[in-house]
């Protein structure tokens, strides 16, 4: 019984190996064995064992250079056996390799291949916003790896430095495929196929899943309604983008200006070279007024937009507004 159990264990372990690895071993054994045998049977035609192995290799692969040929009946019989036994394995070997490569390519296109990189950005939801963000990130950080999670695409959008993971972003297995534990940040876009309330509820659920797996992950979430803002903050969102407010504010500003602000809005894209930054206050700014700090930053080609004090943000405060130790400077720079 012990012998049977041991045999079954060996067979099981053998079958767990990839099939192309097992076939490779068979082919190598055939080449080495028949190369040794033919060198023993016909020493005049095959002076060394290496010559026999070389002959066995070019024969089973159907290359057939003809530089070594068995002359005796026994040698030719051995060659016939090797061809019948080896050619089938070689054919199976190359067929398996091809099938494996094609399968892996299909899995990659279909979003079934796990991402192994680190310090990447995870974007959840494929839409025009996601496409624009990817284009911007490729300009600002061209070597930054991006993982796109979506369950509506049948195939990867095939964008450089973007790995597509197909699946539900609330599912742990999907997030594990995206290597969420090693990610730098996650951006949750609103589902364009749902109504505003349901889209926000889904975004909150995704945020909870992300923070549940990686509490330290920096998460940006897009919301379409005001009702879920508090829930997003409770769920641990590091940044809440209220699309409804941004869009309405830009549209109202365009109406009030009546002078074509759309071109200005396009310059707010980080890909254009201009970015917003939040800088901690250094000793050189403490006690200075907003006016004095603005002049100082202009020398570095940066425009002071506002001051962030705790949870409160003051955009374009009075020129006499005094900067304190724990403040942060909101600047527009390039």
C-alpha cells in the first residue's frame, strides 16, 4: 500500500508540472538516449557522443543536414524508431508552445492576466474621463504603469503602459489581480451606464473594497450627487471630486465671462505642462501676507492660488491674509 501511495504521489506531482515542460523533458531524453546509442552502434560514423546527440537533434526536428548518416541496418533501425518516437513529441512540443503563447495573448487581451508590477495607478471604469486621464498621465509620467479595471470591455484598449483587468472592482479577486496592495493610488470614475444615485453608491462600495484591502492606498473618487459626499469621506476617500459642482462652476464662469474660457480650461490639463500643487509652508513664508508670498512664488514662475488651512481652503484670500505655520500653499505651476 505504501508503494502504491508513493507511486500515486509521484504521478500526481509529475502531472502538476506544465505540459510543455514535461514534453521538453521527453524530447531531451530521446535526443540524449538515441545520441548515445547511435554513437555506440556506429562509432565510425559517429566518433563522439556529441556527434550522436547532434544527429539525433537535427533528425527529430526534421532539419536533416545530412552531415551524419547511419550506415548499418541496426543504425538505420534505431533512426526509424527515434523518428517515430521523437517526431511526435517534437511536434507536440511546438504545438503546445504555440497554443500556450496564443492562450496567454488571448488572456491578456481579455483582461485575465494578473498585474505583477508595483507603485502603479489603478483607474476603475473605462470612459472618456479615464481615457483622458491616461493620456495626461502618459505625458506627465510616461513610465508610470497603469492598471485599468472594468467589466464592460470585451478586450483591452491596447494602450502603452496600461494593463487591463476585466472584472468587478468590488471583488477581492479582481483587486488582487490588479495588485492593489502594491499600488500607488486608485482613481474611481463614476459608472456612466447607471443613473447618478446608483453610480455613486457603486463608487462608494468600490472605495470600501479598496480601503478594506489597502488602507494606505491614496484614493480619488468621482461623485455625481451631493448625497454621497459624507459617505465617501467616511469610507476613507482621500479626495472627493464632485463632478456636478466642477462642471456647473465652469459653465457658469463661461457664461459670466462671455469671452471664450474653454481654451483656458484646456490649459488646466497637466499634459499641457501646467499643474496644481499643494506645497507645505516653509519658514520663509511663515508670517508673510498672501501678497508677499505671491510675489516670492512668482520668482519661481508659480502662481499662488489659495491657502489650505486644515479642512478649510481659501481661494484668492485678501492680500493681507497672513500665512501660518500649519498652512499649505495651493499654487499653479509648470
